[in-house]
C-alpha cells in the first residue's frame, strides 16, 4: 500500500512571509537602537550626577582626620559612619553641606528619653513631677552649654561668616572661666551636644541603652542630686528682698521676674509655675530659673534664692 503525503497550503504566500520577516528585522533593529540610546543617556546621567553624588556621599568625611579623632576621643566613641559626625559638627551657615539641625532634633528627644529612664530606674519613689524636673534639669540648655564649654566642643564646629556668633561664644566662655555660670549661653552650644547625641544614636542603630552608657559620663548626670522632700516644700522667705538689696548695693539693675506655667489645673492649688529672675550687671545679664511652685510669691522667692546661691558659688557676692 502506498502512502501519499500532501503538503497543505497554509494560505500564506511567500511575499507575505517575506514582508513579515522584514517587519520583524526592522522592529529588532529599532529596538536595538532605542536600547543603545537609553544606555547612552543613562550612562551620561550616571557619570554627571549619580556618580558624583555617590562619591561625595561615600567619602569618609570632609573633616580633618585630627578633628574627627579629637571629638571621638572626647566622646570615647568611634563612629562607624564618619558622615554622621561631620553632619553633627556642621552649622547651618555652611549652606553647601547638611547642617546638624535634624540630628539636634533627634538628639534632644533621645537624651530626654534616656535621662527619664535613668531616674525612673534609679529611684522608684520619685513622682512624675519630680521626674520631669530632673529630666529638665539634666538636659536644659544652660547645662548642656556648660557641657559643651567644659569639653571645648565649639572649636570643632564648621561655620562660615559667623563672626558675631563666634564673639558671643567667646564672651560666654570667658564668663564661665571666671566662675560666672548664670550668664545666658548661646544656643549653639547646647545644640552641639544634642546633635552629637543624635549622631551617636543613629550610629548605634537607635539603641537608647547604648547611647546612655556613652552620654551619662558626658552629661555628668550622677552629680545631680535627687530632690529632698522637705527641701522641695521649703519656702525661701526673704530671698527677693535680699537680692533687691544686693542689686542696689552693686548698682545693678533691679531684679525682673517672669513666670512660666508648668501645669494648669482646675484650681489654683492644682496649678504650678516657675519664675525666672534677670538682673543686669556690669558684665552682662544674669538669669536664673526657680523651682516649681504653686504660689507666685514662692516662685519668685525660689528664683531669687537660687540666684543668690549661684552668685555666692561664683564669688560675685
């Protein structure tokens, strides 16, 4: 038996097939050209923009190695990412670089948390108001400024065209050197400490416990005395009159008092406040904030008493 194989006509002519093949070839060539154009554009953009950014960002730091080593030695901590340290030491006047403002914001919050945790664990009998005052006392701007002055941190900060700021910092350092700790401090000094805390916090992958092990010595929090219940209730009578008499004797300006509400309650007995006193001396303006009180007179007496005690400690009286 013979088998006959018949090839069926698919209905497509050779001309149509040739045209289809040609279209496929043309499409392939066009696609190849487009890919080549895209690659050239991408390569040009990468070389001109991305690579420059990466190279500038990945560089260890534009700070001098000696400056980096000095600050790391002060903190007793070695940064894994030196760029964080550079950012923490860059003032906003250097517009071509990222300033320390974001790290300062983070460091302020991180220090507040670690300090609150420290006192919370240290003394279970402390109430929320006492914990709040201890946290504020430990991380208030005036105290952080003294920390920055003690560690001489300002000399490592990158600034540009800040002659006035430099003079203010130098003037403050001279006051502190003479034992006058009540003069108003430039904000940048506290900002530096907070920015460095933020940089360390990020470098530690946001580990607050490790941050505290580093900054508890920097802040010298152990020197802050816990509140005595009797002393906290004691009213320092006559402090306003004594401070007023001292100002007249030294021919200083009269004491000026301001108030700050700490907690507003439903009645006067549930509302607490602090008072701050300012006096103009021959060397500048001195300012002191008192303890939290319920009565304005007690708040003024507290501020005046602490001012007198500060003046005695600095041998100004």
